[in-house]
C-alpha cells in the first residue's frame, strides 16, 4: 500500500465494460508529511473518496483483490481513506 492524495477526477464515458459505473480519481503519491511527489495516476475509487483526501492505494495485482475490482483491468485502486497518520510518535496528518 502507498499513501496518496486525491488531486483530481477522471471522466471517461467510453471504457471497458468492467469499469462501467466506477469512479476514477487522479492521485499522486505523498510522503509521510503529505508532500506530493511522482507522476499522477488514475485509481478506481471503491470508497467514495474526494479531492483533497489522503488515501491508501494498492497497485498491480493487489489492486484487483477488492470485490469491486475483481477480474477488472485495474492497476491502482483506492482501498482506504486515511483519518490520521502517525510517524515516529508524531501525528503528521489528521483529517479535518
């Protein structure tokens, strides 16, 4: 799992039938302080996350292990919304 921030929304009216009805969000990885890095990725949202939220994403074959993404052409999935993050005894993020 990786920590990421939802930075945008993807709209696609023509897509694989297994992705019909699935919300696609743009995420970027963050470090433990919430600092963005890396290139944006599109992730299937299984939890109704929103722009600005800190989330956990799974990638590769692990992304196809949720009930919503099983046997789907998915490489990245949002599988948790982070409420708080503590690193080395210090809270680095707390959802407002």
